[in-house]
């Protein structure tokens, strides 16, 4: 789907009377220049990109104390207290979590209070009715129990949702010590499906699988290897050539064979970039080299991250 | 500077009561999918990207007659009647020109009427006072004469501009046969400086030059070669290594030398991508191989396009 994060933040911040600098993602040099020149007090991005900015500032010897930025509103990816510490120290900010889904409203579903770190994010109950349900039975669970987060919209008109199943695993609770009376959701602890979140982009292995069909030389045998380079996630696609293609290739010169492999890899890489919007390194493998079904479970995703 | 095109169009279109799909640039597969699935009636992009879409639709056998899109509002680059024809036939649309500058307001400075193709774009004179002046003397020129377009804002409050020199070369005239009484500007016929417009991004050679300084192995001797691949512009940077670096390299194994060259090229490519936002192929040359000043004129830009 289309990413609603930036536009929602932009509109909301303007409603609050803030001046907004819409910088989009990436282009770290320019981001750092804008942080220095325009002196914003708040930055909004994914937690992993905030880590990247913190690391780059150290590399370039930019003093974070000299920046005006005081708050970081980070979302679109699950993150941990360790990442919060790294970002808060690296950028000299108070970093809070924001949670939202395009299907519900985009940004504006829940927000962590900057004075109540680690106690959960307030869900705006005047607009959304949240439940946490058992992932197998769908029955609502009591406060504090982990299950699938489900939303019903109360005020949305054009596209209301009843019990929208987010597949995010978390728990709900009322925090009597908090400043607000709205219910809080815990950090997201996992997914009830195999969706990956890579640099803020939602990714199912099946999306890559669907693109393989368009390239007849490739077999539908693949694996996504997820790793973390620095603070950014990277997905490498391992994919096999078809058995007949491989047989034909055996009679080719090694250089020609290499060129064919590179051409296939580029073709798939461009398809993925064009459809999913992520650049993924491609490794073309021999037929039969990627693990098949193991006890009924296909190892489509090999997650090497240690977040 | 920051690109104001998309946000301005988005806000303006919503004011008119239109539903807007903000898709950003690139990702042609997804753009075509959205054109088919969401059935927008208007598309807005650069003329060269509209050409790309038209070409890709032919390649993929997508029938443009089956699309709902009827109008293309194209800007941020100079374009010709030949490009208009290609886009209108390829996408089955009525294609008009939009002109704007971030410094004045972004989109909304002038717009061509879809029934008055090729007669110029109406400048909204209730908000902007346009003049065309002699590029040497700065004196205003009469209607129909080519010169530098200059704007004075009449209603802008926070950042008013008096005689803002756009460096765009065109002429102005009142069209008594037109539907509106506002003055019209001709298509942009060139620039009064050496600014290039590459895929909607304004680019001065000096921006690349400034980045060379950060890489001590590179000499400040460079050339930007502008070419057109399909319908998209491409800038290749030819740059020399420093004389001393080259002398040291001569004692290296060819493979090591090649690896060093690639490393330098990647370093510069990433710097350019991070600062300017364009991906440019880099060609590292021997010291002394790029033409020096020729009769006082530095051939920094070699434009091979034939638009």
C-alpha cells in the first residue's frame, strides 16, 4: 500500500501550528545539513534511521549538543529500549514511540508520552476501540495479556473498520499512574503472520514470490535473508534458477554464464525495487541448493538480526 | 533546496475537492498498477517521466484507452511540442504545462489551459507581477521579446519577493483570443545561467564541484556529461585523480588499482546521492585527461541530449 506516515505527520503538525520541513527518507548528508541549518526541535522518522543519524553524526564529528532538536517521534518499526538509549544519547533527544496503520488512520492511532517512557503508548480511545484477542480463537483477552491487536474505528466515515485485525502482538492496560486516562498499548512484541518490517516498509515473502513468476528462468524456490548492516535492515534474496536453465548454462563459457546470472539478478532487483520499493541484493543459486519444506514449515525467511 | 512540487499539488487539488493519490517518483511498476487500479483522471509528473510511463505501457502491452486518465499536468522541466505529442498519444491524455518555483510559491505560478495548447501558460497576475528583462541591463522588455523572467509577489506575506530573477528565458504576452485575461508566458527557451534540470531536480555543476573537495584523492578537474537514456536524463561525472595519487597507483597491481578506482567512484556516487539526490555514474579518469579551460570558457557541462 501507499505509505501514509509523512503526510499524516505533516498535516497534524501544521494543525498544531508547527512549521514542517518535509525531507522524505535517506540522503543522510542533506538530513544532517537541514538539522544544522533549519534547527528543527522535533525529528520524526523510523527508529533505525534515527540510529543511522546518530552514528553518522559521531562519524562526522557533529556535536549533537549544538543541534536544536530535542524530541524524536519514532515509529513504523518495532524497537527496543536499547535502541531508545542509543538514539537518545546519540542525538541528545527525548525519543518516543508513535504507532499507526494506513488502514486505520496512519499516524495518530497511539503515541507514547515523553514523560512516561516505557509504560506504553496511549491509544486515542475517543476515535478507536482497541481489543487484544487470542490469535487462535479471536476471543478478547484481559488487560496485560499478549495477543493480537484489533481496532474498531468510532469516528471514521468514508472507510470505517470493524474489528480490524492488525496481526501485531501486544497487550493493553489502563495506567492509573499516567497523565491520561486513555488505554495504553505495550510495545509490539511480534507478528501473528510472517510480515517483515524493513526500513518502515511492510514486506511479505509472498510479494517477492509473486515477482519471481514474471521471470521464467527463475524457480519458485527462494529464501529472504534478513540482516542488519549498521543500523539499517537489509534483505538479501536467494533464488534458484530453473533446472532446465541450469542444464543449458552448463555448456556455456564461465564468463557468459556469469553475465547471464548478473542479468537475471539485475532483472529481479529492478522488479523488486519497482514494485516493493526496497533495494535487495540478489543471489542467484543453483537449482536445488535452497532448503525445501522442513517438517511442513517452509524456511522462507532467515532472520539473522539480533535486535 | 527542498522540492515543493508534490506537496503544493496535493494541497491545491484537495482544496478543489479532488481525491489525491500521493505516489512520489519512480517505481514504474507500481505507478502503472495504481493508474490501472485507482483509475485517476489526472496525472501530474515531469514530462520526461510521462514519456517513460507511455513507453513502459507499450512495452507491457497495457492499453492506454482502458485507463481513466484524461489529463496530464506536467512541469518542473522544459519540454517541447514533440514531447507533448508523444505523451498525449502514448497515454491518451490532454497534456498541459505547469510552471512554478519554490522561491515564489511552488506549483501555482502559471498553468497552461488545456484548450489553448501551445499558446503559453497563464500567470496568475492577481498574485504575481511578472516582467521579462534584458539579461545584461536588467531593463524590462516589451511583450513578445525573449529575456529573463522576473517575479514580484503581490500577496505573499512571510517571504515576499521583489523582482526575483528566475534565470529562465522566455517572453510574455496578452492573448486576446484566450479564455482568460491574465498574461501568458511562452515555454522556457533556456537558462541565463548554467543550471541543468535533471529529472525535476535543479543542478549546478558547482554542487558536484563542492563535493569533490571532500575526497582528497580526486582533482578538481571534472566534467558533467548529460545524456538521455530512453526518456530520462542521465548525468555522468568524469573526474580525474590527483597527480600524486596517480603516480602512487602506477606501482600497484592492475586489480588493486581497479579496486581503488571503484572505491573512489562509489564514495563520490554516494556523496552525490546523499547531497543532491541524484544517482550519477562516475568515471574516474587519469590526471590530465579532461579538457581544461578553452578560450576562457570551462567546458564543465557536455550536454549530449537532443531534446
